[in-house]
C-alpha cells in the first residue's frame, strides 16, 4: 500500500477530500484536533460540524450555489449525499439537521477502511509526502505560523465572521408569528415574526445602541459582507434591515391580510423542528444584550436561547499568485489547500475546493493528467477565481455567475439566463472524465 496522504482538518473540505481520495483507493490519514482542542465556534466533536448556519443556501439551478451543489452531486460528493439525507424543510434552500448531518459525515469517514482519523492538534506541516491543508478559517495559531513561513510577504489575511443564535420552538409566541415561505415558494417552512413600524423602530434603536462583546482587533470594515453582524448592518441606516434580513417582501400576515412593516424569519435547525435559528442574525453582541434586544421582537419575548451568537476571526490565504487552479501551493505543489482558508466562502464552496483538490491529487498519484474543470462550470470558475493573479484586493468569494463567462447570446429574464448558464455548465461537466 502507498504512503497515506495527510489531510489536516476534519471540516467539510477535509472530510470531502479524504473521502474522494479513499474511494479511489488512496489511503488517507485525516488529522482533526477536536475533541482534544476546541475553538470558540465549535460545539461538537463530530467531523463536518456546521459552525454557523445550518443552511447550504439555494438548491435551485437558477442560483449559482444551486448549480455548484448539482455539480458536486454528480461528482458523488460525500457532503452533498449526507446533506440530502438529512434535509430539513427550508423552502427552496437546502438546510440540514446539523447533528444528523455531522454524524453521517463522521460515520462515513471513520467507517472507510482506507481512512485513519488521528485526533490531536497539528502544529507543523509534514516535511515530506502529499498534504491537503483544510484547517478552515479557525486554523490554530501554531499551524498558521507554520503555513505563513511558506508564503511570500505578509502571508495571511483575515476578516471577521459571526454566527446567529438558536431558540426553541416551544418558547416562541406564535400569536405574533406565522408559517410561510416568501412569495409562497415551496412549502411554508419559515416562522415569520412580524413587527409593526413602532415595534421595528424600537428594536432598531436598541440594537444600534447594544453593547458588543470585545473581539480583538475587530473593525466593521473587516467583516465579510455575506456574514455581516446584524448590529453592524443596523448602524448603516434606519431602513437597512428592512431591505436585508428583516425585509417583509413576499410575506403576508394572515392576521391582517397585509404585508408587515418588518419580518424576522426563523429557519428550522433540526429535523424535529424543536430548534430554530434567527436568519441573518449573525452577531457579536454580549450574551445578555442578545437576550435583551432580540426579546424585543414580539414573537421572541419569552424565547429560550439554546445558543447565543458568536464572533470569530476567519483566516485565509492571499491565494492569487500563491495557489494554482488545483489549490496547490505553487512553490511546493505537494502542499494543497482546501476550504475557507483558500478564500472560498461558504459550506458548499469549501466542499467543492476539497473535492477538486482531492481529484487532482488522486490523478497525479495515479500518473494521470489532471481534470481541468473549465470556467463555464461552477467548480472551475471558483478555482480559477481563487488562483487568478489579476484579482486585486482579494476578498473571500461565494460562487456567483459573475465569475463565469457570459453565454455569448441574449436570454430574456435573469432566471432564464441563469438557467441557461447552469445547463451549459452541466453539459460541459458531462464531457469530463473525473473518475
């Protein structure tokens, strides 16, 4: 048997990479520092833990992340298989029971005969052998320093990320809430907490003035836009939230028959429907302030918070010019990176980078040419964005149709155009040999 590939990190990217290598007959040693060492954002010893939202976002092909999911399904992604198996109702999105999902990932990885899980923190990079570093945005200080020594200039960049609170269903006041999905799309999966103008303005003023937990070196400008803390967003203006997470568009309160002034949406966080998360309410307020301010929302007046929101620093590489299109370190190709440490943003994007890095490494070890996912595919577009040396002021990026080539012909309507882009991507994907 060949020398095992070292995969460092048992999150989504690392678990996916280990699985893709093992299913191709390549032995893997997967290093995971939990449960020996935990970070402030981690709550479970399981692999594949979702540390923020339980949503993998849209599952529609008219959305770029929906396309990326479909590409991963066709590549037999472990993460997508487990997510589909533990789906919870969320309208047009793919949301999962986070405990059931992580347990399924853990069982699959630990149960594979070619994967050995080694618990404990890795503080140095192996000096020989093939390595995939998938330690995520919460990479430990010791390993971060070791990685930084391999990089030119200042090495690491960073931004701040935040997670939303969780509440119990039984503690909600459903006299001030109703089940519905926006524009009645799909099934009525979200709990919608309506606010009048007076209730909203009182909530907004208290939110803007609420006390924040100290986060070392935090500045509002350092926050990734896709995970903007709700209090930071609120400070941008009185109506900002009404066009963001509290927008009422497409929702009608059955008590009045009218659209509310503002709406806070709650999404199911487990299969039983006993726990819900506050959609878009990532925050770094102190825990007492979260309880006080969020309880001003009428439906949450007596809410039981089973987890408060947290703020943490996300670390990522200056990937353009450092990594190639296979997520390999250009100066030392035996070292690959995967997940949010590369500058891809999001659960699905992290999974995709782990999948692609593992596919390329497997082909290399087998003496076969790499799979060059074209830019017309979501997999290829994301990898080419991360490795594009012409990208200035590099920032973490969710998959989007803007980093894919245009169709070259006109299609009427955005949804129709996006659907055509997705169909082109899947057609190109079907022409590739990724086995």
